[in-house]
C-alpha cells in the first residue's frame, strides 16, 4: 500500500512538471509590446499578429491619435509622475501625512494621504510583489511603523501599494485620509469601495480592499471608511488578524490599489453563495470553490472585435491568454465554454448567469502562477461568421464563461481591472 501511494505521489509530481512545461509562461503585461501599430485603444498589430487586451493599452489624445500608455517613473523635485496616460499619477518624493499622492482624470481627482508620523524619502528599487513579479517600485522605508516598508508602483489606472511587514506591526490599524470632490460612497461590496459622481452617479474612483499574502494564501482584510468632513474621508485598515496571530512567518505583504475608473472590455465573476452584483470591478476572478462565496465562475467578452475588420477566412489561430495569480500549485482543469445568452457585468448574479454550450469549448490544465493559453480558433471564426446574422446565440457580445472542472483546486485569474496584468486575445492572421 505504501509503495502504491509513493508511486502515485511521483506520478502527480511528474504531471505538475509536464503541465508546467507545456502551459505556463511568464505573466503577460503591456510592457511586452514593441514595434506595434495601434488599431484602437485595446489592440496592437505586430506583423501578422493582433494582440487585443482586456484593459486599454492606449488612449486617444486631443488630435484623435492613439497614444500608448507609459507608466515609467518621471521624477520632478516634488513628485514621481507617469510618462504617458490619460490618468495623471503623482507620488511625492517625500511622503508625509501632509503630502498626498494624487490621481487625476479629466475634471476628477483623488488625493490620498497615508497617515503616519514618520516622514520618509523615496528610493527607486527593483521589487518582487505579491504576485511574484519583478517590478520597479518606489520604496519608503519605515513609513507606517518601524521595520515596515511601503512600496508604490504605477498601474494602468492609478497606483498600487504594498506594505511589507518585516515583523509584527506595533498597531492594529493603518489609516489614510482620502479627498474626492463632489462624490458619494458606494460601500456594499467586499472587494472594493466606489466613489460616484453626485450628479451623474458614474464611477469616479475605486479603492480596493487590501489583500494580505501569508504562507501562500491571499486574504482580504476588513476596512472601514467614514466621511469626516465635506469631500474628506478616513480609511482604516484593520490589522488585528495579523497582530493577534502568533503563527505568521514574517515578512508578509499587504497589497492595495487606488484607481480612477476607465472603460474596459467586460468581465465579471459570479459566485454561487454571493448575493452581491458588484464583482464586475474586482481585480481578480476566483474560479472554483471559494470558502466564503461558494463556487466561482467568470464571464469574459471582447466587444472591440465588433469594430475590427477581420474575416474568419483570414484567421490562422486564436489564443486566449489568462494570468493565474494565486500560485497555489494544485492541478486544476479550467474550461472555457461559449456563452449563448446576453449578460451585463454590473448586475450579474449567479442565479441569473447566462446559458452556455459545450461545443467549441477549450480546456487547459492550470498549476502554478503564470500565463495560460486556451485555443479558441474555431470559436472566434464562428463569432466572426455570425457578426452579420441576427439571432445567433454564439456571438462576440455573449463571449465565454470560465469554469473549474476540479473546483476544490481553486484558482484566481487577473481580471481586466487588475491594472498590472491583462487578459489577452492573440490572433494570428494568414
């Protein structure tokens, strides 16, 4: 019996190695784009290949030209700024509770003041973030507490913070002061807080719940936001679960994003035990049996395909690339199914989930964190053939559903709202 168990363990180990060799590559980011012609704000053409991203890689300037988003640091006397984006990002070179980080888009802004008695100078460093990516970040040493470092990096929609606790924090909370003009809060979600325009009710900016990484697990920490005076809010992150846990192996990292809203290609998660309809702006899509939300699935579509002049006869291959970010190293069978009914991402619930069909599905084995490919060549050809046909259920606007055939082996994929990683549709033309 022991010999049989040992053989099975060896076979499982070999399967993981084989699957990794076949399916896993480095995370896909917009920084991998070179020598491209930009067809629209989501699409880059490189030779005979189209790369369609779920989040905008360009913005349209006042002259109507597509300008590539460039979030490299540009240092001035007082701030680090991004190079090119329709969202302006300003991070102070010296962080203190009277010097804010600023996000500005058109006539709207969000000012973020991390409340700490320490004043620290920035240092540009190479840093490995919570998703095991090597990135360029600004480091503020000993900012909130001694032996606790703040790292800030730019995203497509704003900036991301990671607080690295090198030892147990000396307080059970972290506070920020937030200023957003002419807005109100929508706080009925466990993934993020929305600031909406008082007049139009449109989303202005988003604060994501902080995620803690400890012992290869990811957990959202509770937060509280209060309106303390006109247009001023106090955000409190509860650290009690860290302070009161004597079994944590330090260092640990707390990841949180501050974003301005941008339109994207629609995607959303749905969960069997969740009554919320607000998962459409979540930065991750949990696929499988979540301990709190139940079974998780995701719906994805690329509406920009409608505007592209592509014919099915010109398609050589089509590959959907998704970034797995949980890095749990379990083996999961992830399947893509064509959706056959319309869905709306902001209001979608499990009980209202769209219908699917098994024909033209695609399946991939997912193990460690990284980029995974799904062949959707025949499905894309069908979508393109159906563009001019009324009433066809399998079409571009219905898209695909992501499910886990081994739901106990939970996986998490970056959504279009991740800001760093993006879902990509790679189309090779003949």
